[in-house]
C-alpha cells in the first residue's frame, strides 16, 4: 500500500476511498500521536483540564463532510480528547482557532478545490501548523493498533463552537490598516467554506460587495465557480464595472483575483504586489520571498529588478512554509494562489491575502491591473494529464522527451513535470519565449505521458 497522506492530508472519494471507518481510525491514531508529542494522556480529569487534550474540528460544506465530521469527532472523543466543533469554516480559520482557542490539535475536513464527491482530512499541530512528514508517517504506522480505551469520565466531551467564526474574521481584519471604502468587489466563494466569513469581512472593511458562488448545497462546491473556474467571475466583474474580483477555492486557503478589465491575476502576480508593498515599507523579512518551482520566470525577474531575493521550493505550500520558517521569511506562496503571510497566519489564507491585496489597491490609488503589471508573465502552458500512473513520471522514455524539449528551449524557457500528490495525474508545464512554442512542446510531452504512463 502506498503512503496514505498526500501533499495536503488524506484525500479520496468520500464513502469509497475515504470512509467513515478510516476517518475514525485516523483520528484515533492522530490523537495518540499528537497527544504523545504534547505529553498528554487520556487518563481522566474534567473536560478542558491540563491532562485532557483539546481538538478543534472544522469542515467545508460538502455533504460527505457531515458523516466524516461525525466520524472524526467520535474518534477523537473516544480517545479521551475534548472536541470543539467549529462547523463550516475555511481551513485557515481552523488553523488560527487551533491557536486562539488553546487547542492541542486541529482537524479540517475538506478536499479544497476538488469536486464534491471527494473529501479529505488534514491535521494541525498545536500552534496551527500542518504536520511534517515524519508525524504523518507515525500516524499511519499507528493505524489499527491496539489501545486502552477510556471509559466513564475519561472519554472526551464534545461541544459546538460555531460562534468562533467571528473571532477569525476580527483577526484577519486586524491585520490591515485603513479601509476599503469606495472599492467595489465581486467575491466568488466557490459555494465553499468562505461563503459567510469572506463577504462579512469585506463588508466590515468598507468594500461594496457582490457575491457569486455563495449558496452551497453540499454538492455544488467548486462546480463552475471558484479559483479554478474564473470565467463567471470575469464576466460579472466586467459587466458590473467592478474594481476587482476575488475568487477563493473550496476551503478558502487560497485566492486568485480578476482586474477590472477581466484580466486574471494569478498567485505570482499577487505575491509580486504584496512583496513590493512590504519591501517598500521595510516589512519584507530578509528582502526575500519564497516561491515554488512552478512560479513564472517573469515573477523571478521582477523580484530581481526590485532587489528582492527569491528562494525556490518543491510544489506545495507545506514546503514553502518549511523554507520560510527555516530562513525566518514572512512572505511566500504558489502560483495557484496559496499565499503565506507568517506575520499573521500559519498557513495559506485566501481571505487574509485578498484583504492585503485590496488594501494595496486602495493605498496606492491605482487599479489592480496597474499594480500587477510590475511583472510580465512569460507564456506558460500547464496540461494536467489525468487517468495515468503518476508513479511512472520518471520512466526513461519520458525523461528523454523532456531532455529533447529542454534542448530546444535552451536558456529561453523550462520544462517541469510533476505527479499530483492527490490524484492519478501528471502535470506538464512548459514555459517559453512564445505561446506557440510553449503550447507545442507541452502538447508533445502530454502525448508522451499518455503513451508511457499507463
């Protein structure tokens, strides 16, 4: 059996891959591992006492989240952990509340940008950080182990803490100075976890807000809306004459934007705007931003011209976070819209990012399109080749095809092949001096993937 944890928790089709039984077993194992790591035990005591660990649990609006939440809560409480059930909230809200409420661990039930049938479980350490690989491995190793089950007063207690959403909204608002009065914003909530807190925060900041994708029914999350489907947001922004459009994904740990012209502003451009602003204010730690190998070469060139260093990591916000913590950096992220601002959060936070981006627009008195023009994106083509064996991404035939493409590009571009951490898919990315060349080489490599990675 392969590793259960992927790049961002445990994911799969809910009810088939990610079952209630697996969710409960994972929670039991996590309670034991994280409890041991924090020198806790489940030997009794009143709820919330020093010898009783506390967990916060949140979810996105997926229908399957209802039974998975019940299984997670049951696993934790049966292990002697007191549980605060947060309800539907963004992933970064759960990370923040893990710390703000003094919890010893956090659990988020979400499959982020994936379609509604999928779901996932991710854990947070005390302090609101995602688990390192070694801790995930230990949780896997302890799945199904025999253990002494608490009884009587030693079992965990469960209570609802739905009102804590306001604590999170107040926190993100406290991180920005000034207001957004007069700014018209269209917000696409992806029928996801931010459908209440994001519009509320932006309204409280003074923006004029129109929402789309803000009516979740449990089955429509990410369906034609959100950060992976920007067409509708582009249309609404242009037709309404709005200043900016903001799109979150299903669990709102990332965001993308749309300028008043309808132009998509990706994560690289958002990071560039934020990095420039922080650099000008002397708030960019080490004059450095951390990005992944997927970031556009244009981003790196813009940062170089501004006197800002760029550190590259593997794809995945957890790896960005590791590099940021190791180097003492406070800004990093991904082209996909995961942006980490460690002065204010422990994980990517779409709402936090959007507030700081919109604040820059108001503070500078310039349109988002103008601000984002600090970098010029080189043509970049990304093809997700689905239904293939991602373990074959390094077969010799594919390596030879990549080498041939790289030889043609020379110093004018690059090739990146990356197996998905959560799906049977290999991502093919080609960056080149012209869109035609990038598309031609990407399609050629995607054909090779389909031929040899089956």
